[in-house]
C-alpha cells in the first residue's frame, strides 16, 4: 500500500507505489517488534499460542499455505471463513506504524481494543484501507482472535514471550510441507522396522517366483 494509490496527483510522495518487495519482508531491526498472542481459536492447536514475527516487516494471514520458497511469513488458519489470502499486517515505514489491510476477504477482518467493539475493516470482497494497529489491539479473522503486542523497545513482555516449551507453542510462519513429507517417510520406515513381518508375505512371493523362474530356465 502507498498513499499515491488514493491520491495519484500528489507529487510529494518520495517513492513509487508498489507491492511489498522481497527486501521489505526480510529481517530488519529498524522498527518495533510485533507479536500476536492467540486469545481464542477453534482451528489452531491449543499448544500453539504465539506468532513471533520479530524482524519481519510484513506477515500474511490466509487459509492456504504460503507458496514454496516464499520469503514473506504467513499465518495459516485452516478455517473456511478465512480466505486463501485474507489479510496483511505490515510495517508502514512512512507513517511509522503497524497497520492491517483486508485483502478483499468474504467474511471480513475485525479490529478493536479491549474496551471498544471490534469493527469490520471493509465490505465483503472489498479490500480495505490500512488500519493502524496499537499495542493490545484485538484482531479477529474467522474463528481466531489475536491480541497484538507492539513494543517500541523491541523487548517482548511476559505475555508475548515464549514459555520455554519449545517450538510447540509457536505458530509456524512458513510452510512445513517438506518437513511433513520427510516425517511421513520416517514414520513409515519406523513402522516397518518395528514390524519386520509386514513385508514378509511380499518377499516370500518374490522368492518363490524367482525360484520357479530359475527351475524353468534350467
């Protein structure tokens, strides 16, 4: 997003409008950290409670996983009320603020605070204007609600810090399809090792067929 999209006649803009580039989503230390703590969710594992996007200037939300090789992190919510690419949270360097944009979702993106009612950012299928996010604002997409933590000093508070339980409490930011495939292969291999008789019938048939072929050849 860039203001020149809305006001093309404004010649005071210092940069050309465009989508976020690879460089904009790579790690940096020039802006406050932003972390998302799950308040409630019916589609995210109870073990996963924290999304750490430290150093990234952009994070996407969507039902689909990020494309292979993508450099922009994505929080995947396997919820039919969440669009394939639902919303984008990004650091606006010109305005010096974190902002959220609805990418034209059907069921909407809702933002509010602990004291205010959450409001929908845009009409269905209509992309929204950027909405400034403040510390402890509440963000809802489908059946998942996050509490936004923004820290100017780049030091996480107790509520948005990892509890030391390992990666199980972290919401993955990148696709793990390859890892899952490897894990599946390892699991199958372990199953065969645990039950050596599993392949026995197939090996016996091969041995019998080989012996029969050998005798017939003689």
